[in-house]
C-alpha cells in the first residue's frame, strides 16, 4: 500500500524515530535536493508566472523548464497529463545515472506541479490550482497515502525540521498503520487535520515549509537557504542562477517577467 | 434496513445504486478514485470519499481501501456494483469480518459458485442441462487432446475464473488446440490470476439467453424472466432484449422455472443471473451464473416494474422477498443499447476526453442510465461504457421504433460513440427477424454492418420518395442491409 512512496528516492529514517539527516556523501544530496525540493518549487513558479521558459544553475547543475507554446498562461490545474509538458534537462552528461533520476521523477506521470505524492495534479482538480500558486512556492502539502484514521507523530510539531522520507505520522487502515512520509526536506508548518480524524486518500494533512526555495524569478539572486543540520556537500552557499529565456510569442502578451506575475487561479 | 451504504464502484452503476438508496431512504457514500473526482455520482452523493489513485488496483480493486472507507464514513454495508470486486468471495469475507454487510450473495455462497466448472456440475445435479465438456480441469496438453477427442471438435477452451471473453478460444482441430492452450493459460493467468482451463463443446450458431433470479435468505426464489444477449462482438454484449425472440412462450417459461428451481435448491442467495446457450433447435444449456447485478438489469426492470437494485439491498438486509412468482408480470418488450465511447469505424477504439455537449433522449418508454453531463471528462483508465439506453414498447416492433428514434436523439459531442452502430443493428434483417446469433457480428464484420446500414438509408430515402409508405421504406432498408450482410457472411 505504500508503493507510491517507494517510487521516490527516499532517505533513511532511523528506526528509533530520530529524524535523520540525509547522507552527506557525494552528489546525491544535491541531486535529490534539486529533483525533489528545488524542482517542484520552480515548476510551481513557472506555472504561476506565465513565463515560457526557466533555467536554473546550481552547483554545477543546470535545469531548464519549458512550457509548450500556448500553455504558459493556461491554468495549471487543467492539465491531464503533465509529464510531457516540460522536463528537467541535466546540463552535463558526465554524471552518470543521477541526471536520469531527475528526469525519471517527472516522467512517471506525476507531472510538473509541486504537490504531494497523494495528490498528483495530473488529474487536474481544483486543489492543484491552489498548489500551483504562490503558496506552493514556499509550502509543500503533505497528503494522506490512504483512507483511514490519521495520527500525527507526537514529536513532529510545528517548527520542527524534517528530511525527505521522515515519518510524520500514520494513517490507520483497518488496524494496519501506513506511514505518512515527508515528501521533501522542510520545516513542519500548520497541521490541517486533528489527530484521530478520518482522512481520505490524498487529503491534505499538514504543511511543510520548503527549504532552499528559489528567490525571485528573473532577478538572478542567491538563495537564502535556511541553516540546516547537515548541508549536502557542494550545495552550501551555492547561488541559484535563474535564466529566463524568451517566452513563446503567443503566450506572453505583454506580461512582464516578474515573479509576481501569476496565472490567477480560478 | 441499512442506514448508510458505501457505493464501491463508478460510472452509471454508482449512480444507479445511489438512486436506489435514495428511494429507500438509505444514506449513500460514494467511494471514488482520483480520476473520478468530477463524476456525477460524486456530485450527487450525500458524501463522497476518495479511496485511491486512478489505477483501479489501488482504488476500486483494493479491498482494504474500500472497507476502510466504509469504516471511516460509518457505513453499515457496501454495494460493489458490477465488475471490480462484485463477485470476489474474499472481499465479501473481509467486508463481513469488519462487521459490514456485502450487498450481494454472502461469502460462502459466492465461494460455492466461484468455479464455473464446479457450478455447471452443481446445477446439473439440480436438473439443468449442461453442454458436454471436459471432466474437471485440464491437467496438461495430452489431457486436453484426449478430452477434446471425446467431446468432438469444435471445442471451446474456457478459463474457470473470470469472464469477458479473456482466455477463451474456439478450436477446430487438435493442432489448433495444442497452440491455443498455452495462450489461453497465460491470458487467464494475467486477467484472473488463475490459469485453470476446461473444455466445452462448441455450439456453432448459438444464442445467449439468461434468466434473472432473486432468492431471499429464507429460500424463496422467483425468476423475473429472461434476456437475450446474442448481439455480441468478441464475446462482449452490446445490445440486450427481452423477451428472447429465440424461444416460444412455453419454452421461455420452462427455462425460467427450471433455472430458479435449480438455484434455490443449490442454495443461492440474492439477485443473480443464469446464462444459457440456446442452439438452433431451441435446446438450452446452462453455462454460468453471475452472482451480481448485471449491466443489462434495466431490461428486466422495464418488463417487470421491479427495482432489482432495491431488491438486492432488501435481500442483503435479511428481508423476505415480499413477492411471489404469480405477482411477477412480464409486460411488453424492452431493448437495451450499451452506449460506449468507441469508434466503430476504427476497430472500436475506445475514446476518452471531454463531453462538450450531452443531450439525453426522452419520450414514452425511454430510459437512459448514464453518468454523462456536458463538460464531463471521460477518464481513460476504465471501461468505455457511457451509459445504457433502454427502450420499452408493448411489442418488439414498437420497442425497435422507439430505440431508433432515441438513438437518433441522443447527443454526445466531443466523443465518438457506438450509437450509429446500434442503429445499424436495428436496420439489420437478421435482427429484425430475431435471428441474431452470438457469432454473427464477428462473422459478418462490423464494417459490413455499418456499410449495409448506410446503403439501406440511401435506398430507404429513394424508396420513400417513390412509394411514400412506411411499409415500403422498411422493406427497402431490410433488403439492402440483408444483401450486404449475407454476402459478407459467406466469405
């Protein structure tokens, strides 16, 4: 039942429940952060901004996101199959399997929107529109992996720093507990469901405030990554360089290249 | 009676069950997958709960997800609809283990009738004729060849589990049998997780006639007449009607009475359907039982005025039938057209996408069970059934005429449907004569059917202009269609 969670690369959470840090070794931390942390935020940014193309360079990696022509001002939630509408492009081929992982993460039908695993926006529902707006730029909503009764972990309280793959709580499905895992590194924010309450599949459980969010699109600015217990090697203090390529002519219609430019959600 | 029922299905049947619950004053909770968030049943339900992603294995086929949804929404029963988990005895068992009622036969009854082969022999003991077939399951190729020799070719290879034509092959020679066994085994394994096969004598020009029964917990059983489902394409029913044109009234009565006697004796419970093959001489053979509500149940409802889903709920709640056989009156003639999102001109390719405009036909004796609405987006993950158009008339000719009018009125913009294909069937002389056999469509070819209907229309218009009589028009249409169809059939 937890196979949806297994699709993503997961970091270790130790069995005693102590919140573990990601493996600081090698590029993996950076790649994971790029794929699962930065990318969703960028996607949300791109979707909301009405821009045509977005490229980010960080620690030797480069990611370019491109909206297909005519899509950049459409509402983000109306997409049925988001996977083909742009994907991460690793800039350097020399890093073996890692760039493929970045790509694969967005080819498996989860599409190009920053939402939790339980609520893929490829289905095009209203929640996706919400997620693709400003809120999603800084937050990630953790959703329920199953139908049952929700029980948050008592020590996962607001303000707590968690890592991707950490167990944040459980959903009791007929007496069998299914883990609610952190989809990304972040800081625990508002809880949206009371302990013991029944939840449906995909229901929003709590907010995670993202770490290392990209700043204004269009104005190349360094990211202000909040202090983290263990910073993956190679990403520390790495500036995020955002390149904005010329958007496709029909879509922009005089819009300024500005992070505040948003495709207004319906 | 139940307080709240969880509807664990989708599409038109979720809506149908919802309506029945409403009528009986039962609360209804619709369980849906993420792909069905915008479905009509979800919109109309008292409450709806998302049970999983679009992939049916993790939503409509997930017993834990469904039972958990029933528990968290305080339901006391689960209606499985048809397909998915509707005949799964272990699901019924899990439902009961959690203190809920499965709306259908109890788990042990489902188990008793789970094996098609076992059921044939069980009901044969209670007086139903069965098609000569293999003794038990086929052990290996040598056993299959031996049994086929004994029964006599052609034979039909059938999987013990499942339905819908998967893992099924007709073979005419030992060599064909040898090759087909492996294919059938792997198909059956993939579709049902069970690769046991058996053989049946193939009856060339057969008709599919089924008897609707209802049996309560106290062993009172009634039949509600039969339905003819001979209009099939690749073992898929596309049009059903009642009464069957294949049998005389006396023969129909005999069939139905024997069917209900046998299932009552064998300990069946709740509504169910016994399927029979009828050969050219009118002899009938029991083939299988469906322990669920069927897609084509409205045909029977039109004839009897009895709500079969309500009956299902009452029986599952432990109530007595409350109707005797003498009170079941079969009136007139009904035809059901399965409206599918498929392109008949391109090998019935399934369609998905938005319905731009939708208009339901109406008038006396016209019923449409459909979950469509303008703006609805048909998801690509499930079957292509958009709804069922059911027409009733005091006689077959009136029902056909009403069907023709209603099919023409039905408007589904944005998707290609098989409505024109149904009209082609209505124009076919074999159908008009009530002589359609289950192999007809596949033998003649769907293309020939459509072409015949098209040329029939042209001729009808010409002829109508000349003669100006309804009689002349019909004859012209039948003649033109007949020539084409028969010609193609000889190939």
